C-alpha cells in the first residue's frame, strides 16, 4: 500500500500540466588543449616565461620569431594544437551553478555544481580523463588553457511530470587535472545545450612538462 508521501507524489503527477523548462549551467570554466612536444621543444619552452609561452600560443597578428621546428602553434591557432586532447565546458565545482527555470523565469530548482551538492540531489556523475601520460610513448607535453566565465550550457526540457533532479546525469572530462562538464542527460536523453555557449575569455595558462612514466 502506498504511503502518504507516495500518494501525494502520484496526485502531483496526475495534476501536472506538461510544460517546458530551461536548464542552464553557468559560472567559470575553460577550454583546454593538450599536445605532444619534442625534446627540443621542451628544452626551449621550459626556459621561457609564462608570458612568452602564452604569447606564442595566442599571437595571431605578428609573425613568430621562434624557429619553425620549435614552434608549437602557428598564427595563434592554439585551439587546433590538440593532438593529445581537447575539452571545454563549465568546471565541476561548488563555485558554479545549475539552474532550472519555468517559462515565467521562476526558479524550479537549482544547485551548486560540487560533488557533495550533486550527490545530495541524487544526480549521477560519469567521467572520463585525458592525460598525456595515458598515451604510450609520450615523453614531453604541454597543456594550454583559456579560462572563461559565463553560460556554458542552456537547454529546454519538455516535462510531462514534475522536474526531478534524480533524472539528471552529468558527464565530465578530467583533462590534466581540470574537470569540465561535457554533456547532460535528463531521463536518459541527452540535452542539446551547447549552442547557447555564451562566455568571455578570462585569462590564459600554459604548462610545459615532462611526462611521468
């Protein structure tokens, strides 16, 4: 026999009028590329300052004075220098927010995007990873990051029953230590929300390193 809370839930479902809500993910995040270096490139760039390395990755105006065999990117096209991996999205951290609103812009549900907060709501997390050390034969590598702030994901969901955060699944990639959200599902269906990507670049970081065996 159904308990009173279960009965109330059944009544809520029967009374529910199908509606569309919007799910958005916003805050801070990044786009990151990871690539292989030759020993000569590693020795050259490991002696340069952060500013010199970042200028090389982002300088699309002036012709590079770096010898061609030591160049990592050409014409500032760092986003193409991703032979070992590439990911972008909102960072999985309590500093960021997932927010659901109705067609009146009223909040239906929201949460911070930290592990504990998502676990409290019964949200499933699924991860993969990109590390240079996971590719056999790689001795030297770099990771270049453009940090961003804004809205990383926004998708409409047609609801036929009340919104339930337990039906959410969040997928993320750990790319050289930075965890970014790459997709979201609701009730087993992937949401199409990256067309609403609306962020502003907030800084650059570049790491040159020898890959641990």
